[in-house]
């Protein structure tokens, strides 16, 4: 896989994540700032490091299943590895400007 192809897969992963919404907040998880890191390996593994808005999020399992299923559909992705972290702890400063506007916080 060429570096350009790897970047294309990573771009498509981001686009996919922008179509997955937090079940409790009407903003996609990428613009919400829940995705800390995306690494795609030419072998087909997508590593996603992310957080939740709260450690005790009741919808965490559903959200992780959605991410695993949808990112797994991206052309070139064979396996999705999700690492959940709370360091740093999420806060609204991690949200994109678009998300802040959407929630009337800007």
C-alpha cells in the first residue's frame, strides 16, 4: 500500500466517524472530540484511541460496537482495534468549532 493509499483509508475512517453520533448528544463523535488518534497499518488494522464524554457512559458498549462495525466497512480495513482512555479527560474544549456552533455553545 502506498502512503497515498494509507492516507485515503485514514481519510475514509474520519468520514465514517463523522457519521457516528453520540447517543446522548446530537453531534458526531469526531467533531465532539472523542477521537484522540487514528492509525492505519497497511496490513489492514485500524487503531483508534478514543474517550467518552463520561467514564460511566451508559451507551458506551453501543457506541463502541457502532465504531467497530462501521469502520470495519471502510475499504482496506480488515480489523478495528479500539483503545478507550480517559487521559486526558474529555471536556468541551476538545469539540470542533462546528460542534460548538451546532450545540449553541459558541
